[in-house]
C-alpha cells in the first residue's frame, strides 16, 4: 500500500522539488511555508502550522506531528449492518462510476457479496458504464432506463440485497452541482427511500472528490454535507495532480474521514487511506 500512496504523490513531489531541489535534515519556516503552499495546502492551514512551530528550523519529526494533527478529528466509520449500503454522491467528472467499481472490487476481494445499483438515471451513459463494470466484475446490478425514478432503483437494490443475503450494496447517484435544486431534492429523496428499504440505510454517504481540483473541492464538499450529511470521502485522480497537499486542507476543514484514495484507472487502483503513510510519503520528498 505504501508504494501506491507514494506513487500517487509523485507529481506533488515534483512540485516540491521545484521549491527545494535538494533534500535536507531541516528547513527554515519560510521554506516549509513555500513547500506546503506549492503542494496546495490551503493558506490558512499553512499559517496555522507555521505558527505552531517554535523553532527557527523545521525538522521531519516536527512537521510530521503537525501534519498528522490535521487528521486527528476525523470520526471513525461505523460498520455492522447487512447489507451495508454505500450511497455514492458527487459531481459529474469526479470519477464516481469508476470508483464504485473499485470499491466493489475491494469488497469482493475481501470475500464479500456485492450488488450494484445504477441510480444515476439522469445519464444513459452512466447506466451503461456501471453495467459494463458489473459484467467485468461478475456482479449483479439493478438498473433501469434513463429518466426513470432513481429512488426506486435505490429501493430495489437494497430490497434485492436483503432478499439474496448480500453483504454490500453500492448505489450510484446522478452527478450534480449543489446549485441544481431539482437534483438536490432528488438526492434527499433517495436518502429517505433508502431508509424505508432498510432502517438506517444508507449507512455511508460517500462523497467522491476529484483530487485535481485541490482546495476548490472544499466548498463543494461543504455544500453536499449541508444537503444530506456526508459520512466520508474518497479522493480520486490523486496520481494525476501536484495538489496532494490539499488532502490536509480537506480533512482539516471538513472533519470527515477519508476512506480511500484512487491511484489509477484499474479496478484494484483504490487503497485505504492511512494518514501516517500519506504523511510519510510526502515527507520523503522533502527530507533526507
């Protein structure tokens, strides 16, 4: 896993080397400030980190402790229900459908029985794409036609999972901006219907964030959280951006757990987020 996380931060490491070409045992506070800003850590958080450091030179253990502290308030996930229902939300282009496939593959590799729900009935292409993934992964899928009631798909997916003894149900939703009132109301309806299908469902409302957006994803995430209450985050496309430092800002601002990060396009290119491995991978680009 460590290698995957480190690989996902390669472009961020390249950006850091543009600021400090040579690694060292310590750096000035001004250099650390520039490094963090270059990797897209939000300005206010950078200033908070810098102010908390008393020494004029910043070594690896000191910066490590400060960066790890940005994740300290993230709540732990709750498991237990069967089927365990994940509702996947986010805007178009963030990588929702591919992430669903990766998450399903992750569960399947753990020996779990998984069913998919093609709840994005807004786009025909989304239904087709998820159906192709279901075929590739040899998983059952509940799907309908474009324009049909997405909440009915969610209900049928959970109902089928219960009847057939599945461990996990993963339900897609239409990509939407928080400014789209009709789609926002539809998402709230899906959440209500999930609870009718199984009390307490969805057990997680997972927001997919495009890592290439960096800190601009924070306000988007806040809006979704206000809308339906986000349980946690999966960050995609982190391997394709130099904005890896935005992960610190996202976690610090939202106080939400990061469940996984996407590190490629393959079905197995999803790794559990580990804050210590993430921080150490970033620090390896800075210190000897």
